[in-house]
C-alpha cells in the first residue's frame, strides 16, 4: 500500500543520485588537478611525505671522513693543499677499505708539486672514486636517463689517472629546495656517469653489485642483485636513515694525525667530504629537522638505501586516480544519506585511516599521496553538505510552510525528521484515509440577524476551535468550506489508528463546544451545534492544483461519501460509514440507523451514529 515510506524510499534514491553526481564531478576535478601538477598541492605532498621518515639504524659498512670544524681549526681553512689531501687518502687506504668515495672536486690545477702528490696517491690507491659535477638538463616526465648539458671534470693530471673511477656527485633538489632523490646515471655526449653511491657499491662488491642495464626507458635500474625503482630522470628516492649525524663519522684531522685506529676502515665504504658548516656543502633533506645535511652524508644515505634494499617510490598516478575517484564516489553516496555531524565524523575518521595507511605503506616502500585523498574527502563533504543545506533546506522550508497550514508544528517536524532530512516530494499517491466533514448547523439563519463583521468574527472563532480540536488529535486540516471544515487522518503522517482518531476528534467537537458555550471562551457567541460525517476508504493524496495555486488535499469517492454523510447528519450527530465502523467498533458506542440512499451509490447504505467511546 503506497504510503509515506514509499515517498521516503523515492527520496533516498534521489539522494543517492545527487551524491553520485557530486562525487564523480569532484573526483574528475581533482584528477585534472593531479595531472596539471598544481604546485601548491604538490608542495603539500612533498612536505607531508617528509613526516613519514623514521630513524633507522644505518649500515655499519659506511664511514664518513669529515672535513669538520675541528679539522679546519687544526689544519686551516679549506681547501687544503693537495699534498695534505693525498696524505688523507693514503692514511685511509692503509686501513684497507673496500672503496674510497671522494666528494671533493679537483677541477682546477694548483701548484705542480701539490697536484703531483695527489695524483700519485690516486694512482697508488686504485679503489678510489673521483667525482665529476654535471650541469643537468630539466628532468622530463619519462624514466629515461637524464642528460647533462655540460660536465665539470677533474684537472687533466687527475683525469688521466681516473680510469673507470669517475662518478657524478649531483643530487636533485625539488622546488622547495629539499634533496629527496639522486639521478643514478647521467649521460653526456654518449658517456655515462654513475652516481657516487652507485659506483661505490659496484666497486666495493663487484660480484654482488654490478650495473646490468643503464639505458632505455625503464622504471627500474638493474643491478646484479637489485632492481632499483626509478622516478622520472632515472632518479632514485633516498630512504634517509635519520637526521644529520646518523652515520659513523670520523674527523679528517684525526685520520691525518695518525691517532685513529686504521682498522676502523677495514672492508668499509669510506666517503670523504666536507661536513663543516663554514664550507657550505649542505642541503635540506626530509630528515634535516632544522639542521641541513652535508652533501657527503646525502651520498651515504643513498648508498645505505641500495645496500639495505630499502627502496621507496611514489604511488603511481593510475592508482592515485582510482583512489581519488573511489573516495569521492563513496563519500558522495554516504554523505548524501547522513546528517552533517555523522558525515563530519566519518570524514575525520577516513582521513585518519588514510594517514595510518600511508605510514604502513611507507614501511613497505610506497609513498602514498597524502594530499589528494584527504582533499577528496574534505571537498566532497563540504560540497554535499552545502548542497543539502542550500537546496534541501529550501525544499524543507517550502514543505514546512505548506504543511504548517494543515497539521500542527510537531507533526511537520516529525515528518521531516522521519524523512531523515530527505527532500519531501508531494507527488500524488493512493492511501487509506479517514475523512471528516463537520458543518455548523443553523449558521445561515443565525447569520441573518448579525452584522457582516459579526458573522465573520463568530465563524472565525468557531472554525478556529474546530481546527484546534483536529490538531489535538493529529489530524490534517484540508480546507474550510463556508461554515464547514474538512480534515483527514493517516496522511501525510501514517497513523495506524486513524479512524479512531477521527471519531475522538468529532466527539471532542460535540462535547467541548457545549462546555465552552456555557462557561468557556465561546460563551459570548450565539449557541450552535455540529453535524459531522466520517468515512474511511482509499483516496488520492497529493499537492493538487494549477501552476499558480495548489493545495495539499485528498480526492476520491471515499471523500465524497464523507461529505454526504455530513450533509445527512442532524444536529449533534456523528454519522460514520460501515468501513469506518468496522475499524472502531471495539472502541465506540454507535447506534445503527436505517439504510440511507446517497448520491453515487446504487443501493442504500447502513450508517452508524456514534454517541460515545466505550469505557473499560
């Protein structure tokens, strides 16, 4: 049987559709923003992903020999004489390290004796790596090897001694100036230069680390024992082990003085570089914690990343897009059905879950997008909530204004609350209705002895009294018809006892009007009485009328019969049909009257005159 629940079901479907459309639209908008690489959002992503790093124990195979403040105090300002640097390399080599990676440029010549001393040291120690510095071209979106427009080489005296020991010391700074990755390979005029970190590993363990493939458009850089995931420009994300000072570091002055146990370098990867702030070879990293990290320690972190296999890579675009669209669609559908408070709590909960999910995946080497998914939740929540507040609020106001004329305010509120804040449509539907007509008997003859103003005043007071009685029993006021009133029960709010409510309202009218006329608020008015007709049957309920004027009302043969019962009722009579009587016979005392003939009915019909309620 069609009722208010069916209307509500229709409204829910409409809410699903709105949520789906809004969610899809927001998802597509954010997908476009993702492809457009909006810098503000990209900067947020970079900053948020930096918080995912946690301190890990670095490899003990890596040692940094730092040109630190202590070294500058003891030896003098940088750069030192080449002979001093040669002695530093010799002292380290005496400890039998696997490889010595030098993060110091020798591109200019100095005094010949000094340069010769360093050249001889490099010749004696074949396991050293000499750096080059490349001027990198702009990184493309492809995963091919990045090209250099120029390369700064060591001076000729060192270059001829380098053999295959040249490695670039470039890092890649993002737009916020933070170093998060390094290019593993740089190409210049057909020559390839591996990163200092990559060459350090391949020289330290040739049987374990060996470059297998460094060309083409690959998403992985293949070593003999590793497949290193790459970002555009053959860049490897560095999984920083911790803040500056995480790796084992010894002062260069201690190495030069000979006070250090040289066995500390045995079978180690040793990196030589500037760590003193005065030298200025520093950069910001995700784990800087307010203190910039020396360039040599960045290389140490890159080596540690490959050595431990703790690779990290950003989540792919396709996966991110699928997550964004899924979140927008699901949130749009869910938020369209819930109150703003519950939707807000769910939105916060989802954002927290995404953050925890991002932290868990980071431990597995995946940097999830921490900006777009929460942004998808926020924008979807704001859009759906705003839509419902503006659009549905307007609709509700219209419904409140409409139903406020027909039912008491409490019923209006209950209707809206029951609809769970869905838009209430007032389309027609069939419903079992109990209709009540009440007519003031003798009012026409009485009005002939009154002034027009008095007629209106008397009628308004009686109709107001009748309306209050109907509202008292949760009835719906349909209309005033001259000195008569029409009301119905069981719509728009479903009432299982609708017939009994109509009977009680009618009895209250008959009973209380006498009391009020004797000593109540109607005592100053002329004495009148009512004739009332009630019928229960199927009627069409809806907002009926033209484009400019319409009313929430009922129509149907059952309504007409209630009107004719009212017309047949004498003073103080409440006439009800057999259908109504069958619903209330256990609760009322009614007199069975002889069959009556009504217009539209082929046969006379038995009617009942209700006199009172039964008492138990």
